[in-house]
C-alpha cells in the first residue's frame, strides 16, 4: 500500500461540488475497524473546538491511524487543505429496534459561506446492511439553504442514498448535506464515527490538478439529480459553478453559460 | 373519522408533473412511515394520487423570488398535501 497521500482528481472534486459527498468503500483495514468498534463502545474523550488536527489524536488511537491512511489523508487535504482544525467528533449509534428515524436535517446551523466549507468524515467500522439504519443522505442537497431539521417534513427523495457498505467505509460530506440516521430494524447496534473538520487555508486548488480541464469535470458539474425540480435544478447548476469558480480561482468557468449570461451587464461595465 | 396524509413534492407546479419527493403520515395508526423508508414514490404523479382517491387539500403558493435571492435554492417548491379519511 502506498504511504504517500493520494490526492483527489479534479473530476472527483467536481463530483463533490455537484453531489456533496465522496464515498470510499472498505478502505480501512480490519485491524483498525476492530479497534474502532471497541473504542466506540466505550465512548470517546472530547476534543476542544478548534484543536489542530495534527495534535488532536494520539498516535496509538484509531482516529490517528484512520486519518493517516493515504486515501483518507489525501481526500481530506484535497477538500479542506493541510492543517485543518477539529470542529468536534462524536459516536453515533442507531440502537436496535429503535422504532424511528431521525428527521431529515443539515447539521449545526444554516451555513451559506460561498467560498469555504467544512467536511464531515463519517466512518463505518462494521458492515452496514439494508435494515441496520445506515445513514440516509441526499446527493446534491448541500447547497440548499435550510436550517437544521426545518426540512424534516420530507421523508424520501428520488435518488436518495440509504447507505449500505462494507466494513471500513469512509464517507466525506459537505457540511450542508441533508441526512438522517435511519431506523435500525435489527438486534444489533449500528455505529458511526463522525469527525467535523474546519479548513484553515483558502480552499483553492488543493487537489491533483492534472485533469483540471478534462471534459469530465464539466460533465460532473452538469449532473442533474433525480429529486431536483425542473426549474430549480438549473439553479443548482448555477450555484455549483459559483463554488467551482471559488475553488479554482477561475472566474470565467461556466456550464451551459448559466452564470455568464446573467452576469452580463454592459451598462455597469462601461462605468467600471 | 381518521386522516391519512400524503405529501407529494412535484417537479413543477403542475399537479400532473412527476413526483420527486414524498412523505406519509397515518392517522389510523396502522402504518408508521418514517424518514428514508422507501426509494420509490407511491405514485408517479400528483394526478395519479387523485385517480386513486386521494383528496388534495393544500398546494404550495407560487411566490416570486425575493429580490437579491433569485438564485438561492432551499426547500422543495411544489408541495401538495392529500388526504384520505378512514372510518373508525
């Protein structure tokens, strides 16, 4: 296994901008998974808000080893840069036969920063089967402006992801993604470790840029998702373009001319 | 009489456009719908729900965007509430 960080490609980051998540199935070795389950069962010590990630977790902890995996380290650095800080971490448990799911929500409070985002690392140390209450998430919901559980009335959306995964799966999500802990209909606890990270550097061109101009980048950013309304789906593309411009520093980038067209103000330009 | 409620989120403001999201609440207590419990909607369109006997009792208003927020995205816009009434 490579020991150097595996940075994301431009196509992968464009997919994250479009859909709000990156999924890494079964990337964590079983030895770490087993130690994680034992630790999560006992509970985790708190980490103070804003603690630099580099010193937040002792080398003998599963979290340190998880974040040192080249595929995880590279993905984290590609999205929030080097030296992020820990916002908080937590053990999430869906209890056996709990009877109900969480309402659909975004975490924390409404957060509409146009040029920065936090990521949340969700780590599943054991296999998650269909009836275990794997996290529900809604691809492409991260740019929708809602506050926490205000969207909870909505139970299901076309194209939603009801997570099933092998042990050792990591999902990195944009802070705005709509999600919910689903009902666990089994007799077993379903664990998930969550770690929120804040960037400390501008999130500009942090990934492997060798494919920056690949047409697949534009294709990712132009992906319509099954739950989008016909008209609002176009606004999703518009907002992705703005985020991609922020992440690349390229103010001329566009998809289907959506942003360029409505920014054309010759009268104002003549007075600039 | 007990009320069953069906909420459909549609692709456009027309009642016969396709369903993109859905929720159900069962006042009879016979079923317990919840978040993330199905990947396929109960009906393909709002009109299909009407044809199956659901009664529409509320539709979201068509509101112009607020000035300065024309490109913002938020809640789903085209929300339709239906009911069925069941005898006790």
